[in-house]
């Protein structure tokens, strides 16, 4: 597990060069955003310890296997850490990926491993997770959420955007890294969510796959245009 400081408040954790999780520094400890693949709980806990704080929250952008893979093992190691999942995503999991009547009819794709750890709380648009504001950004999955750190206007975008193989909106195939596109539920909805993130005028975007993107506005504009 490679730990790379991104800012005073953010550390990127990278596994195998392709999958990211993030430690967000708070006064009471770290909020861990996503858990990467299975088998990485020990390395994640070790990285947080090396950075000097415990993990007190685990917030999940969505329930694909490369984002919740180490959740159960982390819960076993950190039983007091609160687990946070988007309300729509949790209902999607509980109802075996059944779509709501007002959602576009498209196949819900990707890896959906079973997990035993229930969320301590579910969240919706504008809820708070420490210093993070919840953003409802469906498209990659029907219940995908992102987070805005209002201290420095960093967006933690999960798979709403990716930068590995080029900046792209979920659903737009990038030949150098096609997995996000292949696992996307509904590309037009993902484009709407990308536009929503762009409208926030973030100073930085970090993603589940790829490097952080500073001053991302123009790059998001191009990605939206390419995907629309």
C-alpha cells in the first residue's frame, strides 16, 4: 500500500497502481474514504498509524468490490469506527440492485460482493461526514456519492470521474483503463453528475482510479464534452 500526501488534510492510499482509498484528516482521527480491494485492511490501518491518527470513520462512495473489498476486515480490526454509505446505494444492495421507477432502465454493472458490515448511518445530499459534505453523484451506480472537503474545496469523486488513462467521466471508455466504463450503470446520468461536480469549481479532484487532478475545471469540461 503506497501512501502519498496530497494536501495537509488528505493522504492517497494506492494499491497495485490502480485502486485508491483516501485518509481525510480530522480533529478526532481519520475518515477513510473507500477500502480498495479485499486483503488490504492491515495495510490501510498501518498507513493511518504511520500518519499519526486512528481511523474513526469509513465512508464509502459506492459498493463495488474495489471500493468495499476490505470493509469487513477493517470492521473486525476497527469495530468502533462508524461506517457510512449512501442511502440509495444501501437500498440498492439490500434490494439486490433493483432500480426505482424513476431511474433509467439500464443494467447495473460491476462487481457487487456480499458484505456483512452494516452501515452505522446512511447519508444523502448535503449531509456531513466530518469536514466532508455529501454529494449525490449517480451514474456509475444508481447510488454513487462523492464528497466535498469545504476546507480546501477538494472533491473526492470515487468513480464519478477517473484519471487513469486520461480524465474521463464514468461510462466513457478509455482504452488504457476501461474498467470504470465497463462497470458503469448509466452514462448520461454520470455526465449530469460530472457537470454537478464541475459547477462546484473544485480546487482539486481525487478519484478511485488515477492521480489527483489540481485545477481540474478545464479537464472536467473536456471529459464531459467527450462523454455527452
